[in-house]
C-alpha cells in the first residue's frame, strides 16, 4: 500500500520535521496537506539546518518530490522568502509542486488575526499571528482567494474586489484599522504570482496517477492532534484538521490509499500559546526540560511551556488518527532527570478519567495522576540501537508503548538525522 501519514500526537513541535526528513528517502512524494507558515519544522543533516514553514521536510533529497496540497494556506511572501533561503543553502527547489486549489493568505488576514487576538484579551488563543485562522475562515465562507486565482490577473482583481468590500468594512468599522485598495494588493501580490507560477500543479491528479503506478507517498502533518479544529482543545486550536483524516481531504487522495499512520510523540510535552495543559510544570524540572530541549518556537521565537509526558493524550491520538506506529522523540532530553513522571489518568471533580474528560471545564482543571519511573542518568545521544539504551530508558519506552496501545517503531536521541533508533519501522 502506498500511503503513510505522519501526524503530531500532542500540541505540536514533536519533531515531525526531523522524522519526515529521516523517512523521506523511502518515499517518492512528501506532501503537506494542511496548515501554513504557522508550522516550523526543523531539519538537520550534517552542516545543513533548515527551518521550514511551508516547504515539506524532504526538500534535501534530489529524488523525492515535495508537494503543498490543496488543504494548505499559503502566504506568498513567506513562500518566496523560504524558497530563497533554501536556494541560498545550495538546495534546489525546482521539483516543488503547489496545488492550484490551496488558499492564499492576504495582508488583511494578518491584520485580522492580530486584531481578533487583541479583542479577545485574556481569552486570546495565542495564535502565531500569521493570518491562518482568517484565511481558513474565508475559505469556508467561500470568499477566499486560491493560488489559481492569483495566477489570473483578471480573476484576481475581481475576487479581491468582492473580498475587500467586506474586509474593509470589518477593518474600518469593527477594528478602526486602515483599509486596502485592489491596486495596493495587486502591486504587492502580482509579482509573487510570477515567482510561484512555475511550481503550480494539479497535486491531487499527479498524486493519484503516481499511486496507480506504485509510487510511495508520505503525508507530512503540521501542528498536531490537540490543535486540530475538531479533535483538539477547542477553542485553543488551529483552524485546520491536523489529524490523519485531513491528509485525504487536504491532498485529494482516497482514504483507502493510506495504510500506515505514524504518530510523533515527544518523550515529554510542550505547548506554545494558550489553553489547558494538565501536566505543565512551573518548577525547576520544567526549566530543565526547556533548557535541555531548546524549547523555543521555530516560527514565533516564543518560549514553549513544558511538562511531563501525558499518556492520556497519546492514547486519544491513537484513536482519532488510527495510529499504527509511534515515533518517540527527544528521549535524550530526559537524561537530565533523576526521576521521570508519566501522567496515566486525570482527576477532576472527584472523578478519575483514563480518557479525555467529556467536558472542557473538567479538562481545564484536571489534575494529573502520575506514575514515577527511574531516570537513567547518562548520555544516550550516541545510542543507535534499542539494545544500546540503558535498561531504564528501554523500560520508559516500553511503558509508553503499553499505555498508548501502539508500538514505538522509532526513537530519536538527538536532532541530527543519524541520531535515531529504528525499532521496528520498516
Ligand atoms: P516539528 O514542528 O514537529 O517539526 O518540531 P520542531 O522542529 O518545531 O521542534 C523540534 C525541535 O527538536 C527541533 O529543534 C529539532 O531539531 C529538535 N529535535 C528533534 N528530534 C530531537 C531529538 O531526538 N533530540 C533533541 N535533543 N532534539 C530533537
Ligand atoms: P508545528 O507544525 C506548535 C498553535 C499556536 C496557537 C494555536 C493557533 O511546528 O508543530 P494559529 O496561528 O495556527 O491560528 O495558532 O496553534 N500552533 C502551533 N503550536 N507548533 C505548531 O506547528 C503550531 N502551529 C500553530 O501557538 O496556540
Ligand atoms: Mg514546530
């Protein structure tokens, strides 16, 4: 079977970029299917380090075709900048394909993202302020502008006129902000159209033709299960479906083309932005995880909130994504801890929950129920087989496997491509 979906199981930044880059050599296509430049995926190989926001994390391979699917939202300024950055590192981007049906982030989406966050005040989501939510809103409201619209000046002007009639009213009357003219945006965006034109393709058709002749496809998720607009900690989520089902819709292939779903889980837990986080730590352990794990956002530079591994979340991710495998990342960071806690259930309102509580208010004040495991107290970043790991580290992995009900097939012990233990992934 041809398709593997890779998804985040927690609140993002699990190391999806690293795992995608690692697996990409066994695939013919690597496809982003949702999200936009709210993502920040880090790929490190040798002396090359890439911080990717829109381009799939397989761009370093000459014989893998990277694609941006229809489910993504694209800020053309950011895309052009990112392509320039990749070029300057000596990597070709010629083979990139961009769906003509992907939606375009417009300048007013950025303004509205910021303004709506400011209006929410203490209830703000803590978005990346990249215009992601407002762009998806327009897609669903059917006044969005797609990549193919950008390529046809006549249509672009017409659609822009329609969109601006509403957007300018909102900007001016609701938020008291400056408005835009069609001319102003055309001047900015039409040059981007010419930069992007060579990459634009019918991604869904190309993928389906490739699958018919036996090609292998890896669908690279951005964000994560708990940030999914349907399955995450709503409203503290992003505006797309980051779970595995999104791959089918966001790339235009049937669900029966996907036979493996790899969930990426960090060996502890982080979150950027607002929202509940039962295992969050505000003590020295939290600081150690943040420092040792380098937990600073790739996209916004914000400090990530840190906490212990939450097995309830990963078990939930196993269900909603249909996980067949887990990749457990950043195990090396836990070497700094003498004892390691794992949340196996929550307690809220006098009830113990082994699954996510049915009401958001119970989840918001859920207290974690912990099991404590011994640490291993030594550097594991040079381990390359599961047997190389100290016994306590092996036991930690086995414990998480059991709690998730899904095998851990990959363990990573450092940011480099080579710092990986293939434990059963074939
Ligand atoms: P993504 O958004 O899921 O792709 O993850 P990010 O790239 O935002 O964040 C993961 C960070 O951890 C990056 O800086 C990676 O280079 C780094 N990283 C990935 N795997 C490992 C690992 O096994 N150990 C350590 N120490 N760092 C890792
Ligand atoms: P990767 O792919 C972590 C979070 C934001 C905010 C919420 C909504 O690198 O894992 P948005 O700008 O999407 O409307 O913000 O989602 N968020 C992420 N957190 N990693 C990401 O991507 C994220 N993308 C969005 O911090 O809480
Ligand atoms: Mg990230």
